C-alpha cells in the first residue's frame, strides 16, 4: 500500500526486527548518551529512530525525514572497516547520508558531534 508521499512502505523481516529490538535494549554507553540528545525531537525538531532496519542492515540512529543515518563505532568496528564501507555504500545507494563517529567522539566531544549531525541534517533533503 502506498504511503501519502507515493512510496511503498517496506517492512523488515521479522528476524531483523527482533535483532533490532535486542540491540535497542543493549546500547553502548556512547549510544545511550547520544540517544538522550536525539530522542523526542531534541535536535532541531528532527525525529530519530534507534536501531532502525535499512535494507539488510540496522542503523544505530536514523532520521527518516532527512534520510540521515548516524553510526557510532566502538571497539568492535576497528577491524571491520571493509564491512562498514560496504554497508555505507548500500545505504548511500538507497539515498541515505551516513555519518560515522567513534565512541570517544561522543563521550569526549558530544557538543561537536551534535553540531555536526545538525549541520548535516540541515543540508540534507527532506523526504516530506
């Protein structure tokens, strides 16, 4: 069934939704801190979702209105550069802008990270 803007709504497979729910209940410290600033439209009135399925991947945070993905890379990502690059290419191919930050950026430079996300959100095209 088409949405009001004419796009077909697609649903993620059940297993992917279950895994996303699991991830939502197991956020890293950096993700918890960032989420506390993104939730409830606190950043420029934009609605972010956490652990949101996109294609075969799950984005840490996604703003549907702006096709903006925010990824927080912890220690598990340091040896997964090629995987993350491929993931980013898929999401970008679907029209998403992908921003990546390491845990330390969020923990030590939160205001700079929020300013950067806000700047990118302002520069991306709205879906509405």
